[in-house]
């Protein structure tokens, strides 16, 4: 049995790469295996990555075919920092200790707390589906819209008994938005 202290935060100089295949393409931050494995606990590969401008985001370390691990970096963040394939820059990594592997708004937490049936179904979902629903609900600026989306998510979970239908969920959100406009 090996016991070692996980680093609180680790500063790294990394390079952005572009991966292309017949199925998909993406931009990723390469992290060496020896560094990444300091943050991996069993199947939990969740970390918080802080970029040079202070922006931080919850993400996962994905094994790379070339060895080591990758962190996916979306277009919005790349464009904001002016990053292109081959760019070298500094990041900071820390273990994601949040309950769901992502940040959750107070609005979503309150709705989750108040809807016992929806909460029970939510907590039976896989961690990835939980994160997707949290992101779906919280990826807006307005507190009112976050609450409305969280309520719709809970209603959808109860109506579908946890069988997620994202097309139906989007329709339900549009209907809720229309209803809110009429008030």
C-alpha cells in the first residue's frame, strides 16, 4: 500500500495540440502521465484547470493514444487567449473535490433540495449525466432562467423516470420560456 500526498495545486507549462481523426477533431492540453496520475484516484479523473487569464473550469483527464493525458479546451477559451495548435502556455491543476465533479449553482442546489422525487432520480443517474444536467441548467447568466431550467430538468426527470430525452428537455425549456414571457 502506497500513501502519498496529492498536490494541492500544480503549475505546469503545457502545449496545445490539435487531434484529427475520421470521427472527430479536438484541441487538447497535453499532460504527462506522471503528472496526471498524481490527480487520478481509481476511475475519478476530475480536475480543475486554471488558464493564464485566471479562468478555471472543471474537466477530466483523458488518456491519450500517444501516451499521457489530455484536457479538452473549447474554442471560446482558445480564442479568448489567442491559442492555436502548438501554443505553449502555463496552467494550474488541482484535484476537483466538488460533489458532482463540476460547480453547481445555488439555484440548482435549492431546486434539487426541494424536489425530493426529482432529486432521488437525479442521484440515480451516472455522474456524467448529472454533470450534463447541471451544465444545461446553469449555463446561463440570469438567476431566474437558472431556476426555470432547474425546475424543468426536475420535471423532466420525474416525467421520464430518469430516461433522459434531450430533445424533449429542450422543447420543455422552450415551452417554459414562452410561458414566462406571457406572464
